[in-house]
């Protein structure tokens, strides 16, 4: 009789253990797990600090829970049952959502890189490296124009070209394919004095301004043996109307592209 009771007891214990591993919805108590990591490189030039949260949890470093200027943060976590992770970057003061990104198990180690200031967000900054200077003394450029049509409302949505001239009017080159989301082709030319370049923005493969009836010229510096990633930015006047295009922001001043 005792020999029959022992197997029954063992079976009952195994059954109870199996049931303990299953919740009321018949989902395994121990979920599938996969390690994940996100590397965040950014620069916040806003007057307000920004906060970074993953699935609603604000990332911290000691007592620090917000960032201004340089942002370098590595965050390790666990994916449960292949569920995605939501990264949200917000303005700490206004709670304005600046950017959101889904982390997935398809890319368990991921990178987010950005530059932000008031009314400007440039994503995936480190994906594009400055062009390589091929001749000593040359200056090089790539351009991106994330605020194209923000104030001008030109109606033109294609790529732009930039006709680049010295102050004496001599054309040193034409940079092609300037767009809102991707950097242009690379252009380089011999630098000279005075180190000022005036670039006229025109519709791709034409000499026609992207703003009808108005010539648009922006000014920048050319430096020997330097290659820039220049952000073009439409500016407004006191009435909120288009005023000019600024070309003073060079992302090379804020990021170390050689380390990535």
C-alpha cells in the first residue's frame, strides 16, 4: 500500500509545481528574457534641460535626472517576452515630447544620437561622418536643412543645391542634394582669404531660388583642412515671417565622430 502512495504523492507535487509556474491566464510565470542596451549620445542646446525615460522610467545618474549640453548615457535593461522598449526624450520644464524611439530585440544593442535646441531636432547625428579632405589646405562641407519651409512656406519639397562663391563672386563649387532629413553630397575646395563663403540656395539642378522671387544667400566660414557638417536653419523676423537662412551651426563642434 505504501508503494502506491509514494508515486501518487510525487505526481501531486510535480503537478503543483507546474501549476505554480502558470498564472491565471495560462501564461508562463517565467518570461523569456534577453539583455538589451541603448547608447545615447546627444547635445542639448535648449535653455531647459531634457529628460530621458525608458518605458516611463526616467534615467538617472546619481541624483542627476536631467541633461543640458552634452549627453552621454549607456542604459542596460532586459527585454521580456520580446516586448519592445519605448524611449522618450522630453523637455523637463514644458513636458514637451521631443523624440520617441522603439527598442526591439531585433537590435538589442542600439544607439540614439541627436542634437536639439529650441524648435530644432536633428536625429541620428552620428550616422553621417564629415567628408574626408583629399588635398592639404582644402575646406570641406556637407549640409542638412531640417527647417526647410518652416517659415518660408515656399511650396518646394525637392532637394536643394548650394552655389558657393567667394566674396569676390568667384564660384568655387556647387554642393548637391541638400535635404531635410539627410546630409548633402560632400564638397571640398581650396580655402583662401578672406575665409568667407556665400552660398546661394537653389532648386536642385537649376539656378532658380527655392523661394519664388527671392534670392536666398547664407554665409559661412571656410577653414583649411577642416570638414564641416553644417545645419541650415530658416529664421523668422519679428512678425513671424521668413527672414534668412542661418549656417552657423556645425555639428563637428559638438560630437566626436572619430570615436564612432
